[in-house]
C-alpha cells in the first residue's frame, strides 16, 4: 500500500490526467468500477479557480466517490497555486492537489505553465515550497524528462527536497510530444535518487505491461491505455473480465455522458472518447468511422450499442 501524504493508497495504478478525458463522467466510471489508487481531474486553471470563474469551478463539481480525488492545477506563479489550493482545501471534498509541470500544449507553454516550468528550476522550487506551506492536503506533481533536454534528476530532486508527496514522470521530453517510445530506462535511475513516491507514465496499454513497469516504480499512471480498455485497472488487480463487463462499461460511460453533458456537447464527447476507445483495434475501424460521421449523440450511441465485441478485441 502506498502512502501519499495522509492518504493510504490501496492500488498502485491510476488514470493519468488527460484534458477532455478525465472529466466527471470518466472518473465516475472508474470510481464505480474500482481498483484505481486515486484519480486526478483534467487540467484546471489555478488562476481561474482563484478567481472563482464559473466554468472553472464547474469542471471540479463534486460527486460521491470511493477513490481519493485530486485536482490538477496549471499555472505559472506560486500565488496562483496557493490561492487555488486554499479554495480546494476549504470549499471542496477533494483529497489532494496535483501540479501540472508536464503539459506540452503550446497554449499552456506560452503562458509559462505546464512543461515550460521544467526550464525554470528555481520557480519549480518556489511553487512547491509555497504550496507545502499553505495547505495540509497531499501535493503531487506531474512532470516530463525535461523540455528539450533531460533534466528530470534535477527537477525531481528539487520537488523531493521541497516536500512533494509524489512525483509522476511521463518518460518523454516535452519536445517529443507523444512520438516515439517512452524512455523507461530512466525509471530505476530516478528511483535511486529520490525518496518520495515515484509514479511512472508512458506507453502502458496492458495489465502485463503495467505489472512489468511496477518492478521499477512505486505506481503507474495510465492515459490512453485506460480509455482504450475501461477495465484495465481491474485487470491489473488480477480481476478476470469478459465481454459482458466491457459492454456494461461502455453503456455506463454513455449514460454518464447523457447525464452530465447538455445535448449539444454529448456527441463531441463521444467522438473524443472514440479516439482512444478504439486505439490499436483493427476490428473497429468501421464503427470508429461511423461514430466520427454521426450527426447526433443517439446515432453514435446506436453504433456502439450494435458493436460486435468479439471484433472489438482484435488488435492491429
């Protein structure tokens, strides 16, 4: 069992925060399914939260949950994070705060947030120090190997020294984007250098791959692989799953999208999930195309309802 701040984390695998994906519908589904260590929201603007902007606050609306839930914040200045953290601690039921220092998106980097912070170690230290002084909630950080060059050892040691309760590393540079292979060879080297919990991220698509990676890190975060297989965390925990479980998970995801999104936003959300739900599955090209060309949520849902699950599991 992992110890992250004051939390006991039962399972060593959890979804990686992904903009547009780890919303309330996906986190509700994962929470109901079980076997995730904890969950993190999609990126939330620290500035937007400190100003109580309606759209930002709406993104972290509460629900009854079993697994610890963290809010992932992005920003550039310590006071933004401090004010946002105070709001989270005092006015929500969230269990912790995650700081995004790894997002490669240009619109985030241009504002000196996300992976841009990796170029400024003193600012990394200042943000971490300010947060640890201002909140009792666990504080974790998501980073990459570096911006254009590897400096993960320096950044991770700074975060460790300033009291980060866990450091999650996507084993690619910012300049890599999502191309090539994650460089997991850095995992054991990094594990030797820091005392805090080390969480590894990148290119985990199956339960077998997750178990192999857990030999070199304390826990794993899984992004597209956990959307591609909605039962992946159960499988990592050793639970046997079948077609009926997959059908129930997809049906429940659709029901949650209907529940939490207004009609005009339901179809775009289904199309977003379809991007990874069928990732690497050769038997699903036709249904994927059908969903992409659907004109309504109900039309897309009908394609998913009629999907042949035996073909869903075919791999490219």
